[in-house]
């Protein structure tokens, strides 16, 4: 238990304390250390909390005295204990974690600070209990249970705003909206925070701040999963901004995600009018037969047919069906929804948050506006701009160029092996579609081999 952003003065952490910082705790410390106004925050490990509870059972108070001293580091110069907020700080964010508990009254006495029936200790216990519980929880194999962290913060004054440091689809510098809703006008200090976090984290971050009378206080941040295209565009942009070197960009981009850039797109929308629009949360276009559950999606894939999984919203039980589907369409959700995150990880086009969509799984029918669609009908979705079309529209295959071409060029400068392939050497009688497929796969192989060599590991198997 130690202050990572005290109300007065700076945090002076030991080397062992610095090693404990993970998740939001790491970013609270680093942003505060850089001099940006940060909400007073203390970090509490599970090991320390369990030691406090063990001491309480023995009716001892030595550790409790230190804990109360830590809580006093949240008190500003006016001397009044603030209301408190309790947040989890997992190394990897998970939907099963406890949401932030707000507006907790400061303990009236030292015993209240460790009594699990009192508001503060009750919230801390619930936060630690949420680690390892909830749907879809997967602990990191190297996660040390005793080092799991909960944050206790002073409650912030003003309006709470949430934004991404970069656009999750395009990779453009933010602040960018989380769920598509327009952001209020942001001050220069927000831009400074975005630049600071982007440089220090080197990834897209979901950021939380408090704004009062134009003054900004940083609350927390966590990394978010984004499209491979956004990750790549951001990497190239950091080099252009001189935040990274070219070699830095090559080593920081995950080569296994590059094949996700080979997504189809709509060849033309001439004569086609969208029947609905939502949030394009994972890019690429997809066209196929409507299915309403994961089992039907798996059956369609087994038959070699393209399908669009249409649901109100997705959950952990739907993951296999999402992998089997060609595209995903949901009535609810946004950029950080389950559907959006899984679609970006698996490289599936996805449109979420279509408010005019309703799905009746019992009747196996969906309604989009005033139109009704049944299982077996066809839809086309564009995960880049969030448009939904009735029927099947022609798709165009992607090409390697732009940011991926730039990154492969930087990779070429540091590679020690070369890959040569002749995509025109195909057997007589092979159709043009197969030729195009080979060309794109050769591009993916080039990316795999060059990046694997640059990263120092063996080349992965040929992508399927």
C-alpha cells in the first residue's frame, strides 16, 4: 500500500514498488510523474489487503496504522477527507471486473477502514473478489495473485469525460469518441495528455478525466484492442512524429495481426441505399446469409458458405460463432463492446449499435427499421463506416500498400533474409480468383517472414 499520486508532493516509489505497478496504476503514476494534474491515488495489493485482514483478526493495529497514513495522502491542503472511489487495476482488462465504486464516504475511524461491512473496505473486498470471477475471465499465466492491485482515489469534481487517445478504426490521433457520440470541445491540456499517453504507452488508450471550469485532472487509463489497420497507421504516425524510430515501429507491431489487413471492401455502392447505420467497430465489408446463433454460423462455415451473425448483443458464449461468421451485426454495443473487441481481435467486419435493429431469436427473424429479414436472407455490412445493406453487394479484395507498405519497407531495411515468389506460376486451368488469392497470400507470407526474422523468432506457418 503506497501513494502513486499523493494530494501533496510527488510519489517517491522504491524499485520494488515500481515493479508492482500494473494496469491503471501504472498510467496514473506515469502521468502524474510527468507533471500532468492527476487525481490523488493510492495503490493497494491483494497481499497487503489480506495482511490487513489477518492483522484485524488477531486484533493488532501496526499495519492498519500504515494504511490509515496512506489514506491521509489523499487529503488536500484544506485538510478535509474527500469522498473516495475504488477501482480495479488489472494487468489486462476483463469484463468480469468490478466497475468503479463512486462516492464512498471517508472512514470515520481507523477500524472502519478495514472492516468489510463498512463502505470503503466493502468496496475494496468486492474489487479483489472480482479478480478471477465473472463471465469469460482468463487470468494471465504469469499473473501473481498477491500482486493484484486495487486503486483508492479521491473523488473528482466536475464532469467526467471518457475518450480514446487514437481512433480505434483509423488510428488517427485523438481525442476520439469511445462509442461514436461526439465529444465536447476539448482543451489544449487534453491534447497534451493524449500526446503524453500515446508516447509513453505506444498503444491506443481508453482515458478518463475530470473537467471543472476548464481544468483537467487525469483519473485513469487502460489499453484497448483496436484494428490491425489502426495499430499500423498509429505506428507509422509515431515515426512521422519522431516519437518512435522506424526500427521501433517494426518491432512493436504484432506481425501475426497483419493478415487482418487483407479484408475485402465494397466494390461499389452505386444504386444501393443503406437500410440502417451503426458504428463501424471493425473494418472490412462482409456479405452473407443471415444467421441468429453461433451454432448456425458454425454449420454455415462447415458448408463453405458466408454468413452474417445478427444478434442483439454478443457475449463470451458467442465467440466460436463469431469466429465462424463472415461478419457480425449487433443492435447494441459500441467501440469497446464485446462484439467490437472480439471482432477486431479476430479480424471480422462488425457493425454494432444499430438502433433500428431488433432480433427475435425464437421466431428466427430480425427487423431493421420497417423491413423484416429471416434466416437465409442476405445482408451486406461495412465495418469501416457502419452501413448495412439488404442483399449481396459485390466486394473488392484489398491490396498491400499505404502504411503496411511503409512498414514492410522499414522491415526490408533490417532483414537478413529475402523471400521471392512468382504468383504468376500457377497451373494451367487455374482460375483468376485463385490467382488473386495467391497474390494476397504471398503478401501475407512476406509480412510474416520478414517480421518474424526481425523479431528474432522462427517464421510462422503459411497463413491459411
